[in-house]
C-alpha cells in the first residue's frame, strides 16, 4: 500500500515538472511565431489556465525581443487578462482599461496592474506596456474587441 502511494507521488512530481516544462515551451514557440511573422503586431491567445501565474513568472524574459520587434501578446480567458506589448504605441492603454471595466462581470473589484518598464536580467526595458487584470470577465467582449482591432488570434 505504501509502495503504491509512493509511486503515485513520484509520478505526480515527475509529470508536474514535465507539464510545466512543456507549458513554457509552448509560450516560447508562441513568442517565436509572433516575432517571425511580419504581418502580426499583436497576438491574442485564449488561455486554458486557471490563473495567470505562468505568464507572470515567464514573460519578462521575452520583453527585450518584443520591444525590439515592436510586437505584443495578450493571454486571456474569463478569469484574467495578461498582456506584454513591446511598444506602447501599439495599444491604447485607456481604451483597454475601459474595455476591461466593461467586460468585468460580477460585483467583485478587478485587480489591475500595469507597468511601462521591466527589468529582464540586468537589462531595463522601457517604452513597453505590461498589464494584468484579474476578475470575472465576459470573454466574448474581450474577443470581439481584439477582433475589431485586427489583432491576430493564435
């Protein structure tokens, strides 16, 4: 009985680590696809994650590439929106904030954060726009806005 429990625990740890590695690889490939496609300025991705923690912990590493290539990416679902835009001129900050306020559902306050510079390693990158919003959202409102702005769905 104990051996079975240990085997399940070891398998869980092994596959959790493997899953996390694969999730990071998917993000890496999405960023590469965005950067290599000259027709796409901002990509939007409907996320299947329950929270945005994978984006908070991994996206800063891509800030320099997105800034250099003047590209952006937004991950979203009905629970959060996370965006990293390498050039502030690609997005209307005020309009996006208004969209998030309108798309919010329920009475609970939205947790919104934004920055216009990031430290990636020892390099400070400025003139970008990183934002996150955590709340319940009407996902279709977000999708409609992104489509209206001709942002590319990945």
